[in-house]
C-alpha cells in the first residue's frame, strides 16, 4: 500500500485538485483501490484541505 499526504492549492483563485491528480496518476500506473481521504482543513484558506491518497499495488 502507498499513502501520499497532499494538499490542494489555489493559484489566482483557481482551485487545483492535487489529490485527484495523484489519484489519477496512481490509477494509470496500475494501482488499485485508489481513494482520497480528507484529513484536515488547512489554516491558510477555508477551501484548502489535506488528503491521504491511498492505493494498493495489485
């Protein structure tokens, strides 16, 4: 199992869903059971959240 802790970001008021990007990369690399689990809200802006991106190698 792999677990990445990532946080989404905003640039020029555009939300970048980093957790979804990592989930898609892991899926394309052949990992299964890919899921994004929210951990906590970040202190800087209310829409920013840290996630566990989890996956299993076949």
